[in-house]
């Protein structure tokens, strides 16, 4: 058996290749939309991708399952669990095989058994792997977004991101039952999850790529509960704010995303085209560094520096999927990685892009503060400190008199912000607050500055007043 692990840092998303050397067949589990890494490894190992599957209808990235099937002719194995609302829109494709709890299929000499694992979503399944050429017992489980290292998948996304009211508590109760089922499986089983630290699909995902079920039984908080009510309260508490684009991903992955080859090819455009896009009210994202944006930028652009690995998730908070968007790349070499990252969350309508030369002539600057400078001005009448971290971060400690509006929720709460006072944004590192400051200025708030230093600095400067 051949086993390979793939990880997309921009989305903290894991996927897997399982191959049978004897027959040359291969399976991809939970593929991302950029399929080139799978094709390259399959070619290197002398394999043909014949099977492709996923654990559920994903909410945080565009699935590559149809992309792979189109490129390789592979059969798609899709969950048939859940009610009518959770069936795939392309289930009638002749290359699709629908699977339910207890079903199994072979990839050469590797057996894949389907386990229903509802809770994160109603249709969620896991895949138990047995290398029959070497053993008659399973080696491990692809657990998708049910079981992570140190955590389990959140059941509230359908309600919080997709707007399906009344689903999170029933989901949490179902998740409890799924955990109880896994408690009965052998401790030795390896656990291969679909996400790592940084994903919003849970609240405390571990950073290591895999674990064992026995280890999770000992140390994963979800496995310590014997009371369903207590489990439900724990699981629903303190979940991070889900990015707004999650609702779009649920829809796209259910109906089937367009193939990348059918998308238009973005063109390099000039300053006149950029000015026209802004005049039309379209989103133009400046992906250059914080320093470059602070020094000079075009008014009306949104700054989301791509030096943060997960920059696309921040773009996803603010993109309008019904309209085109454009971006300013740090350089020509960055264009293709940017497009891959944007397409990974379904941002397909990108007619063009700009290179840094467009930022010349009539440009703006953005003021920033150090923690010491802010401390010296805190007594000024009217100064507002806007903390754009998550709620749980804010509760643990914040600057004196700060108000908290998480970054992604800012457009919903503009009425809480003054137009005639200085607003200083802050966060844990200075990155989210930089994005926030650029967003507010884009939206017409003229007196906005960013606290460019992170929590380790500002907490020390305000040490006597920070904890509340």
C-alpha cells in the first residue's frame, strides 16, 4: 500500500492518497480544488487515480472531487446519509456511487469501509482502511471533520454560517452519539483528520497531522464526557466566528463547483481599469505587505497582505460572490498562487489583476501607532480602541475601554462606530487590525489608525490595566 499526505496551509486542510502498488489503482480522500499535487504524486508512484471520495459536503473550501473525476475518469464515492436536504446535486452523474453506513469498496487490495459519523453535518461519513494484502484488521480511519487531533468538529456551522436555524443543538447531540460509537473501536487505529490547527471547523485543533484513537480517548476533551447534556454545552461553547464565505461553500459543494478549466483567465490590467473598478463599487484587494500599504495605497482598496498564510480566508469575509473582484499582487510570481488560493474558496469571478506599479501618483497613506504611542494618547477625548479579535480572545484580556467587534462582523456593526472620532484598531498580532483599519477607511471612516504591535507588546505596556 502507498499512503501520501497533502496539506494546504492556506486552509489548514488535509487530504490523502491511498494507492495499491499491486494493481496501480489509487484513491484520493477529501481532495482540494487544485488537483495538480495529486496528479504529480500519482504519476511519480506509477498510479492511476481510479477512486475519489470525501467525508462530507465541505463548508470551508471548494471540493476537488468533480475536478479529479473529470481529469482522471475516477469514480466518485459520495455519502448518501442524511435527509433530503443533504443529498448531492450531481448524484446522478454516471461516475457517482452513493455509499451508506456499512458499505465498502476496494481500491486494489485496500478495503475502504464506510462509517456514518453525523454531528458536524448530517451526511458526514468516515472511512475505515484495511490493507488486505498485509492484514485482516483495519489500520486507521479517515475522520474528515468529525474527529481532529484534540478536538471534534463543530455542529453549529449549519446554523451560524449557512443560516439553518435550530440545527446546532441537534447536531451536538448527534455528535455525542458518534463519539460514543468511536469509543467502541480499537485504540490502535490511526486517525487521519481533514483539518489541522487554524481551521474554523473546530475550536482547539491540534497542530500535528495525525493521532491514534487510543490517544484521543485519553486526552481529547470530547471523549471525557459520559453525560450528553454536559457534552452539548461544552461543544457549543466558545466556538470561533465562522467566516461568512462558509455558506457559499456549502452551496457550491452540494450542487457541484465549475471546473477550473472552464473559468476565464484573468488579465493584467492598468491603473485606469483599477480606478474604473473602484468607481463601480467593486472589491479590489491589495495583497502587498502591510508596510507597502501603509506607505502608499490607492484609496478604496482593501488591504489583506498575502504574507499571512491564510490570507484567502480573510478575503472570504468580505467578497461578494455575485460580483467580480480584482487584486493587486505583490509581484508577477505571486499571481498564480493567489488565484489558486482564491479559487479554493470559490472566488472564480476575477477578470483581472494589477501589479504594484499601479500604486503610484495619487496615493494615500495609513497611520499606525505603537503601543507606547497609544498609551500616551489614551486620555484624549473621543479616542476609541476597536479590538477586532474573536470574542473569546477579547474576554481573556483587552486594552482599557476597548470595544470588541470581530473583524468579519465589522460591516454589520458600522452604526456602533463614530465618524467624528479617532478609531484605533488592535488585535493579537497587528494583522487583523490592519485589515480592519483598511476596511473602515474603504467604507468612509476617515480617522482610523492601526495599532501595529501585537499582544505581547501592548499587554506589557498596559500591564496594569489590560486584564479585566
